C-alpha cells in the first residue's frame, strides 16, 4: 500500500465514505491469495519489480500449474525453475505460450519483454562444459527478465588465452556472471580484467576436495579482485535475477 | 593497451619511426612500476575504472606512504583500508589532503568526486551497533568512489518495526548493502521488501555457534529472497566497491 | 518408584509381609519388559508424562506392531513416527483404532485426548511448502499429546506481509513452532514479533551451501531474538513433543 | 499499535480532530527512539512481555548507561548481560538501585518482580564447576524475569549417583536448564529422568575435539530423549529468558 | 624373524652351510606371498597374535576365497568382515567349516578357540535397536578371537533404569564395548558406573545434525568419564578386536 | 551401595533397629559431600577403582587444595592434572607428601603404589620432541595408578629405523600409548608391528592444515592397523588412565 | 606466439606485406578452435608440453569423439580419463589406434612414445587393493606421457615388512606416487625411506571418519617427512601427469 | 646399511673376524645417537640425500645448538627453520659460519653448495606482499639445498598483466613454486601458462572465509590445471625442499 492509497483511504474515512470497521479491516488486510498449499504473492511485482518465480523442486505438476495460473492472471510472464519435463507437459495443456529450456530445466510462460537491441549485455562466462546447466539457468533468467545476454563458454584459466581472446566482449558488458566449479579461479581473473561488476556462481562440478562446490565458493568469497560478489552453489537463477535487477536500474534514470 | 594505441604503434613501425626491436619490446612491456616490495598497478583505473586500493594489513607505514605516492602521481584520489593510526600520521607528513575515518579505519588521500545531489543513493543497513565498523567501511568506500550513501543503522529483525519504519528510504535506494552478524536474517527480510539489488555482508559479530561469521555467511548465501548476493565476512570494502560499480553504471548511459 | 511406594515396601519388610530377598529383588528390579530386540519402557509415562514413542526407521513392520502391542496394553494412545505405509497396513490387522497421517508419515494407535476447546494453541508456522512434512510431524505430535494446534503455512520472510497478516494469531499462541529450511530467518522474525516461546526446527530443504540443513540450524542457534530454542534438523517430532510438554504445564496449576 | 488504538485514530480522523497528513505520519511512525548509535525498542515489553535487554559486549560504559536510562524511563527493571565491572561502576553513578552479579557478569537495574513463593521453580543443573558462569547467567536472568530458580550444580554423568540424588528436586521443576560442556551427555540423561521440558545449554568448556563447544552442541541436538531443546553455545541468557517465558505462561491462565 | 633365527643363520654362515649370497638374500626376504592383487601377510599371527582379517568391501568373491585359502593354509581360523552373502556362498564351495553371521555380515572360516568358561567377559552394550549390526560385528569378532561376550542391548540413556538394571553384569565385565549413535551419551554414563576399561563405538545411526556419526564420535572423544577410548564410526570390528587383545593379555600372566 | 549393604539395611529395618524414615533417607542419600563449588565423589574409588582426579583448569589454588583435602581424607593418593605452579605452591603448605611434575604439569599428593618390578610395562612412544608434555601426562598418570612405564621418545616415522630399533621393547609391552601430532602416522605403524593393544593420543602439535590436532585425530581413527583406539586431542591423562585400567586387570586374575 | 613470430609479423608490416588492420587482427587472435560446446586448446602442447587431456565426466560419447578428433589432427596421442565403456565403443568407430584400460577407465588414442629402457622409473605404490583404480589412473597416465612405471601394490603400513621388502625398488625410482586411503600413513613412511620426491594421492577408500578421503588428505598434507606433496582426493591422473613432467625434465638437460 | 656393508659383515662372520653375538648386535643396531631429548638421525643424508633439518618451534636455543652440533659433526651444512633471533644469537657463539635470514626466520650453519651457474632455476612466485615470509622460506631452503632460485613477487591475478610480463622467466624455470593466500587462484593460472611442474603453497594470508588458509588450500587441490601439486598451509620449507629434490634429480643423470 502506497502513501497515496493510504491518504485516499483516510479521506474516505473522513468523508464518511468508508466505515471505521472497514478501514481497520483494510489497513490490516495484506495482499495475498490463499491456495491452501501455497500463498501466491501477487503484489510482489509491485514490491520487487518482477513476478514471483516458481521454484518447482518438491512441487507436483498440478501444484505448479495452479500456482502459475494465479500468477499469470495478473502478469504477462512467469518463470518456473528446476522444472521437470512432466510439469512442462502439464503446463502445455493449460497455457498457449509456454516455452521449455532443457539444459537449465526452466519453463517460461508468457512472452518476456525483449531487451533493447543496443543495451549493454550481461555476459555469462563459464570455466568448463560441465558448468553449462547452471550458466544457462542464469542466462535464461536474465533474458526472461528483459536483459540482453552474451554467452562466453568454456574459457577456464587452465588455458588463459581462451579467456583473453574475449577481452573486448567482457569489457563491453554491463555486468558479468562467472560460472565455475573445481577451484573457481575464473572469477578472480575476470574480476581483475574488467570494470563491470562480477557476480560469481560456484558450481558443484569437481571431485574429491571440491566438497560439492565448497572449494569454488570459498575461492570466490576470498577473491583478491574487488568488484566480485557471490551467490549460492549452483544458483544460476539467483545470479541471473540479480544481474537483471542491476541492468534494469541502468535504464531507469 | 587499446586497439588505437596498437594501431598507432604499427603505423610507426611501417613508417620507420619505430624500430622493430623497440616495437617488440613495447608490445611485451606491461604497464607497472616495480618498487621492489610491491608492484603498483597504475593502469588499473583504465582497466577497472577505479584507482588501486591499498590493503594496509601487514604493510609498514613507510611502505603504505610510498605506494600511495606512486598512485597519487597519476590519480586524484587514493583509498587505504584496514589502516592504522600510525600510517595515517605518517601520511600526513607527505600529503596535504589526507582524511581519516576512525571507525572503519580508512584513510583517503585526495579529494573524491562528489556524488550528484539527486542521484539515487546506496543504502547501508546494519542489524546492530556492533556491525558499525564494517558498515562504515562499506559506506566510506562507496562515497569515495562517487556514490551517495544513506545510512540506516541498528534495525535488526528482533524489532521488525524499526526496519519497517525505513521502508520508504529503502525503496528509494539504487542498491542496498545489508551488514549483519549473528544469524544474519536481515538480508533476507530486506531482500523481500525492496526491488533494489542487495549486497549482503556477513560480520563476525556473534558468539558460540556463529563461528566467526560462518553462520551469517551461510544464512545470506541461502537467502530465500531473490536479488541478494554476498561478499566475504567483514568485507565492508568489497560491498562498498561493488555497489559503487553498480551505481556508476547507471549514470553512464 | 515413588517415595510412597518405597515407604510401603519398607513397612512390609518390617511387618514381615515381604522377605528380605524379595525386597532386595524388587528394589533392584526396574520396570521394563524384554522383547529380545527392544526393551519397552512401560513406565515412561509415569516418569515423563507421555507414552513411549516408536521411532520406526530401521524396524520391521512386525517389530513395530509387537512393540505397539506392549505399549497399548497399558496406555490409551501410542505414536509411531517415520512410519512406512507397510507398517501401517500391518498395524491395521492388529488394532481397530489406528490412524495414518501421510504427509508426516505418523501412525497413531488409540484415541488421543482431545485438547480443551478454548486453550491457547500451539502455532506451527512454515517458511515454504517444502517444509510441510516436518511441520505436520510437529503438529500431529502435539495434537496427539493433547495440544490444540493452529497451522500457519508458507509465510517465509521473502514476502514479509504474508507473515504480518497472521500477527494476531501468532500473538494468541501459547507456544510457536517455526519450521524453515534454506536460511531459516523466519525464526528470528517471529521471535521478534511475539511474546510466546518459539521452538525453531531447521529443515534440510535447500541446496548448495545449505549443507543439508546446517545453514538453517546455525541461523536459528544464533537468533538475535531472545526466546528462541532449537531442535535437530527435520526433527518435527521433537518440537511437537516439547511444545506439548510446555502447554500441558500451563494447565496443571 | 493495537486494533483499539487504530480505531481511535480513525475516529479522530473522521471527527476532524486529526489531520490526514498527521494520521499518515502516525500510521507510519513506529515506536522507537533514536539515540544515534542505537535504537531503543521501548515497545518491546508490550510486544514480547519483557523489557529490552542490553547485550554489553562491544559497547562503551557511557553507551550502556545512556541506553539503560531510556529503558528505565518506562520500565521497572533492566538487565545488562556480558557487562564489565567498569560499566557497573559507571551505572552506579546514575542509578540508585543497581545490582551486580559477578560470576555471570550481569547487571540488574531496578527491582525485579519477586517470584510467587510456591510456584514451581526452574531448575538450573550443571555438569561441572567450570560451567558455573553460564549457569548463573541463566539463573539470574530467569530470576530477574520473575521465576523461582533452584540450583543443582556439579552433577555430571561421570558420577551418576550425584544426579540421581537430586531426582526429586528435578521432578518438581516446571522447566529444567541443563548446562554442560565437554560431551554434554547430561542433557540426555536429565531428559530421560523427568517430565519437565529441558532447555540444554552447551558450553565451550572442554579441550581438544570439543572444538569450543561444538561437541556438546551436537550431543544436545541429537539427544535421544524427547523434550530437549537447545540454545547457542554459552548462551545462558537465552536459556534463562526462554525458561521465564515458559514459566510465566503457566501463571497466565 | 626372531633373534634366535638370526643367530642360527649367522652360525650357518660361519659354518659354511650357507653361502653369503644366500644369507644376504634371506636377510632381505620378508615373509609374504604375492597373489598379484593382494599380499597375504602370513606372519601377522606371530607378530600381532591373530590371523589376518579379510576386509571384504571392494573385493570379489573369488578374491576373498583365494585370500582365505592362503591364510587358512597356516591358521586354524580366518575372519572376513563386511562380507556379502555371495562371498559366503562362494566360500561354502571351498571350505567345510565356514559360518555366516547375518546381522554383522561376518564370515568365519575354521573353528575359533572357545573362551574359558569362567573368564571375565567382554560386555557389548547398545543404546538402541538400530545399533545392532555394529554391536554384533564387535561381539562376533571378540568371540572368534577367543573372548567370552555378554550382550546388553537397547539400554540407551533416555530410560536410565534400563541400564541401571544391568549394573551388576557391567561391573563383572573385564572390558565393555559401548555402541551408540545419535548423541552417544551412553559411553560416558557407562564409563562413570564401572571400573572396567570402556571402548566406545560411535554409529552412524541418527539424522539431521548427527552428521553420519560425527555427533556421537565427538561426544565419545570428549567423555567426562576417564577410562573411555574410541574407535572409528561403525567400526565394530575394531572394538571387538581391541577388546580381545585386552582380555587375552589378562590370561597371559 | 552393594547388595550386601542393602541386605543389612533391610535386616535392620525388620529388626526395628532402623526407622522406616531413616531407611528411606539412607536409600536415597547418595555418597557425596557438598563443598558448595564442587561435589566430591568419595566413593568413586569403590566404583571405578581409582580415586577422583582433579582437573585443575579453571579452578583456584584454594579450591584445588580444598578438594584435595577431602579426597585425601579417604584415599592414599590424589592426582591433579593441568595444574599450575601456584596451585602446587599452595598445596605444599597443606600436604607433606606432594610431588610436582613440571613437563606434564601434574601434581601428585600421597605415595602411589609402586608397580611390581617384573610386570609387563606400558610403553609410551612419541613421534617428536614437541609431544613430550602430553606423553609425560600419560606416563605419570599410569605410574601413579600403579603401572610400570617404559618411555620411547622421538621415534617418528620420518626416520623409521629409529622406531625399528625399539622393536623388542615394544613387543614386551603390555599396552602401548602412541603420542603423535602432525599427521599422526606413528600409531598405525606401531599398531602393525606389535600384538599389544595401542592407545593413540593425537596432539595439537603441527601447523597449517593440522587444524589443532584434527589431522592426527582422523588419522588415528582411520588406522588401517587393527588394535588401535583413540582418546581426545592432547588427552595424555585419558590414555594413561585407560592403560592403567587395562594393565591392572591383568594382575587381578 | 613466440618472439620470432612477432618480429616476422612486424617486418611484414614495415615491408607493407601485411596491412595494419590484419596485423591488429592477428595480434589479437588467439590460437583455439571453437566447436560450440567446447574450445579445443590446440596450442597447449607447445605451451605445457603435452596434448590436452579429455576429462570425460559429464560429456556425451559424441562430444568426446569430436573433441578427440580435433586434438588428434595435430597430436600423435590423446588421453581420455574417467571414460565410460560407451565412449570407448564410440571411439573405436572413429579411430584405429584406440586402447582401453578398464580398471582406471582411461582411453588412449594414438601411440604413446615409449619410455627409454634404462631411464629411472616412476614407482606407483598403494596401501591396499581398493586403491587400485586410482593407482592405475596414475600409472597409465605417466606411461602415456612417456615415463617408465614400476608398480608396487598392497604394501600398507599395517604390515610394514611388505613395504620394507621393496626398499631397493623404491630407492631406484626417480619419483614415487603413493596412493592410500583410510589414514594415508603410507606417504609419510615412504617419504622417510627414500630420497626421491613423493607425490601423495589420498583416496576416498575408508569408512566412518575417513569422510570420503578427508582423513588421508590431511594426513598427507601434514606429513612429517619432507619431500612429500599432495594432489586432490582420488586424482590419480594429476599425480601421474605431475610425475611425468618431473621425469621428463630430467632427460631434457 | 647398504647391501655391500651387509656382505662385508657376513664375510667377517664367516672368517671368524666377527663373533656371532656382535654380528647380531650390529645387525640390530640402527644408526642414531641419543641426546635424551631428541634422536639425531645422522644417516638421513645417505637415505634421503639431505642433512636433517631442525624444526625449531618448541625447542630451546640450547637444544637447537646441541642438535646442530651433532649434525654438523658429519655434514657440511645444516638448516634450521622457524628459528628465533635468540637461537641465532646462541648459535653464533658455537659456529663460525652461521647465517641468518630474517624474513623467513631461517638459520643456515655451514656453506651450502653453490648452484651451477647455468642450471635451470626454481621460480618462486607470490600473489601478494604478505606472502613473502613463506616464499622466502621456500627460496632459501631451495638455495641451501643447491638450487638456483628466481624470485617473482607480487603478481596476483587481480592484475593479470603483472604475471604475463614474467611469462618468459616462468617458461625457463625447471620448477615453479607458487605462494598465495586469499583465494589462491594464482596456482591455476601459472599452471595453465607453463610446462614446468608447479608446487603450490597456500598461505594463511586473508580474512573472513579464508579460514586461516583453508580457502587457498582447497583452491589449489582442485586446480583445473594439470601439473599442480600442493603442500601444507604456510609450508614454504616443504615446497623448497621438494623443488630441490626435483631439480637435483635433473642433474644426476
């Protein structure tokens, strides 16, 4: 509820257009609908600028479709992450405009706003081929949120020239998402090369003492390059979402 | 070295204005000066957009002053973090325009660019009073880098109304730095309230099973609110630097 | 054995109604029956106020039924947690009054005492939909132990207004069980809103650096809100049991 | 703000006794005072039932006295934990009724309500002599909050008969706080003996693989006895506060 | 090689019965046979007093049978732990006197020496039913090594009287093996009750913060009762073997 | 209380020599004295075979002397570990027969029983010079408890021949205590060489990834040699005490 | 690009044989080919001395074959680790000279250079039979890279004489790879016996507190023997590769 | 004892020049001297190729001097690491040719062999200035052991061009020691650039989630570049010693 809405309500009270009991009720009422198994947060777009995202893990296809329906009733686009093929099949029955991204297992319902052609892109960079699913989760999320994305894959530090060959593209980016497992050194190296903010995503790719991504996570948190921040292990969605927030801000003013 | 400089060099070679041996030399030479104990990275400003920052821990006052002198020779402002009072006293002998921030132990040499009056600020939010030194490290860093900063301190989730009382200010911010120790829940709560990107800084404030900041770090990495990224424990500088990068981008276009 | 029983026994010795050998025997005998594979603790109800609960993991349906039979011989109600559908099917052959709760996988044999209609309830609060099985384990346990339960589900801190909309219900509760995974911040926020004691249950819901519930566990242990205690990861039973003990005390005096 | 206050405010608006602008302001204003370095949460007593407690670590004596003054202005009693002797000396200059507990380093300003003579007590039990400071922090906190406390110290499981000798006292307690370091087994043993809820406090007492209290913490979280909850390592205050909440509830109805 | 054998060899050299080259060879030759995939340590019985034990995990039934054959060629009894039913079936083809213990998955080939009837036994004590496989691994190992074993199962500290009912048996034991998962408090309680040495075996039984046995392991290492030592998680074999060494010593003198 | 004492008591009740009230009282009374700050466990010698040991850390010299006095009133020898020079000075004022071991910081009050001349000794073996204080804590404890001790110091595996040179002594020992920090490999090597039971003591000697003894602790718990058990990091006392229990048993039969 | 190539390029520019635009382009071009899903690093052999190795985990047989084809186009031998039988079957269709090593799951395409007959070998030593797959990964890697390999398997420290029997072979080796799980003590013992550099490979063989290889890893990092270095858990490839680099260096001069 | 010595001994036995008793004695005697507090391993040079190194931590100056004296009696050079200034002062009284390296706190007694002028050097590379003491420990150790050392300091990945500027020097090295704290990414980057074997040394330089070097350690263990091995945190000595072994081998053949 904005200050303006509050003011209007109070004016209605003063004018007698609204009973005091109703006003108390409305001031307390908070804007969500109750489906029984999940509360849909329909005002989140107003509050945070994007529609609610459905994290599908642990939800049945029916639940996912039902939640999606409520969100779609008010929004032009809905994003469902960690989504199974079954849920996608179920959604196709209910929605006309549903798209499926297999590598990152993301379903998009509705038509995302297209990014302005000449806007500075978000670069998504990976160390190895095995980091692709996480990288694509980041890339598709950012695109769905309206950002332009430039993919630069398989440029890990073991062959530094592969990365240096993309230096110009990196310099052009408005923000860079670095996705790396094993020792995760790529984030520091990219952070030292560019002036754009870097969002680092540790992945659980690796073996032995990588401890399911802990190694890359610690590497990235301790990066000697300033301008590097970190999200949770394998959290491509979080990185893509953050980058989209960051980029959007740039167009606003 | 930019593409233009490279082109010019090659033209000079063709024109015979530059010998091949000299050209080889110059193509290999990389732009840093060698002080013996530390290599000053004078081109960093070109490459990342900001002057090099001096991390003072483990350096003598004399070393700090000497490094600062080299940086100042080319830049209008230099930042020294984790800086002792002794180093500040030493610097005062050498520089006219040195300022000292006691709480975050930051020294600034030179005059930082002032932030545009009406630009959207970076909000720096803390959970408790003990988080202040880290918060101020973030705030002063961002200000020195040219951002406007809004401080909102001591609004931890144990008294939620204190935070909610600042909701408007939070909504106005271009980016929000949340500084919290103990369980670090503030980052998630702020992340759910606003549409701005949130940079979370776990602090080592706490006792027992806070394990020197590990608890807050894990909390923030696992935040259920999208749009939250994390820096190292107590790394106020890193958060301030990142926020300044983020904000600056906004003005560029 | 109470002081009164002891006194009576000694009187019988003095009166010659009980031989010394028998008295030695009875003083040493401790009240449990031996099934070979498990010792049933039939006096536990006297000692701790509730019948023994069967933790089914790692026990065969036959063993579960046999243990239940012994307990039922002396008690009006028996609770079996982490119970498989097979064990339930087996129990239905042996008992008339067996009920099955699918989500938390709890079997109840016998008729639990109904909670007094107007007693202050135990509120069970969850952050997300995935926390439901643990929450229901807590809720059904508390109900079986004679507490009234109020369920408030899916009110995580990413959408704070969802929680605030239930503030009145929370204030009314005699005790609150907060069930949350990921970063577990909900416990601190609830703890700051209410005057009732809060029992926090970290769940293993999450990914990456949630480390199977470690993140939420540390968050809850470090809660900046006073009045919050913690049980083991996913231990809904423990929280429900504790809350029932807490509530029951209130009626006693 | 209660529903009644809200109603009254709206009535004033309708009656024209309050301007709309002022009403908006008051609806937004949240009840705290700003001291610059810390926000005093004067309404906490209404919200959680107890005055705010001052956690002294990292605050100067002057700050502590100033915060205490604000709290005392509205409350009859204030508690300051982890308080230095210096802060106590400073407080003696400003308050007449300040008391000092040396072992737990707690300062109490004002006169705590006395516990009803015949109410069931909170038992505070320790494994060893070294656990005393934490145990006293729990005991004094609970007493200041109005609970009767029974101390049972140095009854660790290495000499089980010492504990069994206190069985009657334990059975009488309304709640039991178990304070133990090293392997922390006492919590499970007490939990199996009694029907009262048990709040376990792991302490950092121990050496080697006790890892500063981690061993006792894990022991207590994994207690095989139902009815045991846990607070942070060395958090005597948290246990005492929780026990007081639990006991008070019993008197309310 | 014993001193006597060495002396004899040297005498043979002096007497010319043994060439120098052969003597060098024999002094270097160490007593093991090479099967290609594993070196059988046939002298271990002389060196450590017991035949080599086959740890079956990761070996094929054929390999196990082959190794067993070599050991049996020189020893009256062979023990195979973590042994699959398949390996047992294969062994039955090759040996007449093979026995199979299903719960601990141990195979014994040959006839173990029987323990002297009136020797003081090794007591094997468990906290719960789920600890049985580990306990039986300990018990069968000790029995095969020639110890008398007394089993006392399911006497965890949540019902202390169950344990106290066995106090006499415990006092009689020459050594006690305590097998417990979850919080593992049983080892400390037993250690405080008896004068016999206690070998504690943490098990991976538990959930949540038991972290696959880490909780019980730390508990046992930090036991406040003197006279308690610890083996690896789930290492029933190690405890039984150690206890047998301990007991055997007693008969030697 | 033994069965005989219990019988006698009951006979006195029957004979009217003891009132029922007194009998109830005596059956409940447990044999410890209360000093206020610590409960002395004077019956422990009966129960576990050795007098109570005073763990001095965190106790004042006065407390130590007072506890020692109570123990000495009933026992011929008392042991105080982790004892400061100050406590020793204080004890000298009160006792005639007090001895001080500087390296392990142990104080012995009274005259320990001397070990039988020809009994098989406990060997105490260390990897390096820095392990000496822990080793001496083990050795002096075992000697005070009546064991003969053989010291074999500085024979770490980096120079294996040093250890092999002592093979005969090792073979002769009734039990072996291996004290080692860093990687702690010595325990496995000794365990493979001998038939005596091995008690391994990890020490906190080391640096970097030894993590204060964690490395040696894990090494010893995972020993590939059977017959090795482990005590807490730096717990020389625990190892010496256990070895003495083990050896004593041997003489009993 | 070597200095000579650079010089030639500049001469071409001066001579007008190369346009400036083309020169800029060539100076920037970095030598890799782009397959879309992976960047083949064809110059790695020049840079590091060996062809790129294909880490097969997470790649499809088709991708593996395609990458191998590109590498083979320029190199005489290619190595594929963690390779499935399916990928091998696929490769057989495309290459004539493909070999398959089942135990370490390595595929070799092309003919490795044979090691000089009398060169000092790399010894590969294992503690137990279960360490074989990792050991063979090391051995086959080193052989493919041109080293002579000597295998010494199943010589763990529990039977020290097995190792000592191979002392001469160990002394002859140019480098030694020690592969061990459980407590990993073998690395220290070998390190103390020989003068050759030792590369230690911890394996995940073990149970309980071996924590998937962590125990052996810490042991090896803390080795008291100088001259021991460590690679990641189960990283046989890394050890073999490093040993080959080390040995090759020896022939170069 | 070599095979030749053994042969000679046996010949003496045959010839009657040596009694059997003496031969037994000599065959058992192992070559070390006993100083009481430490066993000097005077044959280590024969066995491992270098004199024993004195690790000074925890030894008194007198002990250090005494040990050094024994080693010097047989060797031309002795190395003492982690050596205090006091020990150096004490050593100056006893030895003429003692040198002191302040940064790494190493004392060298005697004249190290000089490295051949044109041998390929060991390069020692650091990420930052704070890594110097560890790097110098590596460098001085390698030099004392007879290697030529090339120092390349302060070339961390945050300014990649600083490192690339030294590419030629790196390519020339026979082995490279990379010393880095914080995230330790430098090891991977160097490993990808060169063909020489890389020994990585994690340092405890860093803060927050660097956890005293754990972050850099994990990074280096998980390096995506082949040819990288790791030593313990801050273990400059270990790296230098290993590199010297590696280089020496190269000259041998």
